[in-house]
């Protein structure tokens, strides 16, 4: 089955609200084997809404709307749905009684406009909303299914889980399920990743699709199968092929960031790390300590922003800074060694660079960053030239040195 999600609300088009509901619904639908072919956002305009809904109903088996079910005049979804299917609205005594009981229980005043929420297409019925005043709507016209849900997530999510998904399971039977896993890749660009796995991306099931992120690439591996177990077996086999092609560049899956991989690798080996950061201002230490259990492996960090701090806190020779400058491979190396020495750790991290937007020179432009990892027996230094805002340069710097450390640990 194919579906379309229509999110309703001018506030979405203005960027005042981020539409997380549509993403939640799409994920839930994939687990019952329904593919979302398109997502549309339309403002509070009846003509445009009806046009979008008519097109969606013509081209899909199931159409969902999110939002626009409130009591005010700009809540036009129920009217738009009725018009789109050539129907009219009628007052539902059952929905009206539930509304009245909702207000009475909470001792809230109820206005006449609230009863608009009890209006239902003659070919449809209401969906219970135990957490709010806006019941959902559900109708079937021929072989088409329409489902309208309110916008507040605390109302929307329980209705999806408790009413919508069970209803769709009953309607569709065991048509299968779509499962996915996200492989996270660091140190290799999107085009290089694609070059290595291009043939795997050509298959229709399972599918492999790349997504460029800041400092890394994500690969979504998805499979459609009759059961979750079969789909996950297909994903596992394809993910193994991807890992074979990309090697250690694949550092993790789903929601676990690279700092999680670093902390786990250090734990497994009984090793430790410390940081001495300049342009990243403690971002590397923050990311490491965001991970539960990092206290076992992260011994401490220094934000050595000034030259004096570099010398006083992590032993970078003042003469070295004067000779080569604070942004240099030599100082990055000294910072990493200083962190390792100061905290007595297995590894030391050093970061120095020009984050911008000012401070760059022709010889050392904005975006020039040196990162270093000191390890038993040596130090590895990497030079990078990043583009983007100050925040992006700092994020990419932290990502780069964490990956450098991860590969050194491995």
C-alpha cells in the first residue's frame, strides 16, 4: 500500500513549528508495510487544501492529515476533507458527548465553537482522543482510506499507536513490514562512499541510500519482507557487505554518535584519554562526557585558549608558540602530548585552529585546523581546511579528532 501525509498549518510553512509528527507517522507506517510516497505541507487555505487532498486521494491508498482539527475558524481540515471526498459534515452525538464530558471533568468553560470538533463526514467516524478535545476522523470511500489526526504530539502519538496502527493492521492483514538500519561512516566523503558501494545501491530490496551529514555520511539500509525477522536478516546481510567494502570507516549504527564508539573502544581495552583544546573550546570533552560511563575512560580536559594557558596548563613551550604560531602542527602535537602528560592517560588529544569568522590570514586562513592524537610511542597530526560557519568548523574539528582517535585505538 502507498500513502501520503498532508500536514496542515501556516505555522509549518513559516517555520514556526517543526513537523516531527510526519516523521513519527512515516516510521510507524513502515513497520506495517505501508510506504509513504509523498509528504505535503499546506497552509490554512481551503482551496489549496482541497486541491492537495483530491490529488492525494487519487494517487494513494491511504491519505493522512495532521493538524487543523481544532475549534477555531482557521482549523479547516475536517471541512476540506468533506469537500475533497464530495461529502458533508454531520454532528456526531457520541463525539459531542465526549467533548462535553472532557470539559465538565476539568471544570473548563465550553464554547459553541468547541462543538465544531464533533462534526464528522457522513461517510466517516471519529477517532477517540483521550488527551485532548480534537477527535480524529476516519473514513473509507471505495478502496480509499482517509485518516485525520490532531497536531499536538501528546495527542497525536497515542492516537497513532492506540487507534491508527491497529486499524491499519486489521485492514491490510499481513502485507509485510519495512525495517531500516542506519550505518554511520566517518573519514570518507559521500562521493567516495557511493563509488565503493554503487552496485549495492542499485538493488530494489534491500535498498541502500547515502545521506551527507556534518563530518560524516549515513547509509540507510532498508528491507521489505513478510516478517520483521526476515527483513532484519536481509538488512544484516546487506550491512555486512557494506562493512566489507568500507572497513573501519563504518563506526556505528542508528543513533550512536562517534563519541559513543570511542568510549566503548576505550572501555573494551581499559584505556584512557584526556584533551587539550583551543579553537573547539571544550567541545571534544563535552561530546565524550555526554556518553554514559565516560568517567571510566575520560580523565579530564583543558581549554587552553590563550597562549599562556597552553604553556601553563599543558606544557606547550612558549618559545615554540612564538616560533611557529599557535595554529600549527607543532603546537597541536604539543597540546596532545601535554594532555597525555598532565592527566597520565593512554591517549591525549590536541586541537588548534582558526574557527572564524575573523582571525584568518593569507598563510593561516579561517577553517585551517590541526588536530593531534598522542599515543604510547608517538603522535599523529592531521591538517584540515574546513568551510562553513564558526560552529561548523568547530563541529568538524571535533568530529575529525574523535575519528582520528577511534582509528588509532582500533
